[in-house]
C-alpha cells in the first residue's frame, strides 16, 4: 500500500510539473521579452568574436519571435552554438539564446536556436527572416573584419 501511495504522489508531482512547464509557452516568453529595446548578436568567429547591436523595433521583433517556448523534438535539432543572441531591456540582460547556422560556421545543416529558463531547455529551427538576418550580419561583420585586418 505504501508503494501505491508513493507512486501516486510521484505521478501527481510529475503531472503538476508538466502543467507548469506547458504554461511557459508563447505568452510567457512574449511577456518576458515585451520591453526588449536592444538585441545583440555575437558571432564566435574562430576565437574572434564579432558583434552587432540592433535597436530597430521591427528587427527586434524578428528575433523575439524565435523565443516561443517550443521544443522541436520531431526534427531533433542539433545546435552547436556559432553565436549568441542577447535580449536587453533598459541595459539589463533579459535572456540569452544560442544559435547556429551554416554560414556562421555550424557543422550541422539546420539553422537553429536554443535557450533555457530556470527549469527547462528549448530549441527550434530559425525562422526564414531570422536566419537570413543572422547570415547577412555575419557576412557583413566578417567582411569588415577582413578588410580591417588587411590594412
């Protein structure tokens, strides 16, 4: 009888835990990021970090869309962190996410983003707009760094 009670208590605890995690979806992260006024993209360029700061609200929204509390379990996304997205509100870091794309040096084919809160890890594919934006910034920053190194 003790084992049944202990099993039931454990099942209840796991069930309640899953409910609280499911509630941390799109709305939770949208509320968390609602006051973000700056995005910093950092690229880990073979030991030389390249960075871009974005303050245009329409561009910031492109990167806020990535943080939605989803896990892309079916595609089994593998992310090897070729860069970082830092979400900033009034000079305070709200959230950090890591991304990878082929253009910025990933060994994996699918561009993705991963992030975590206190209790869980999330990951999904980059959206078309965010993937193109990340790749464009990377090429621009790498080109500028290469030109500066030549002079």
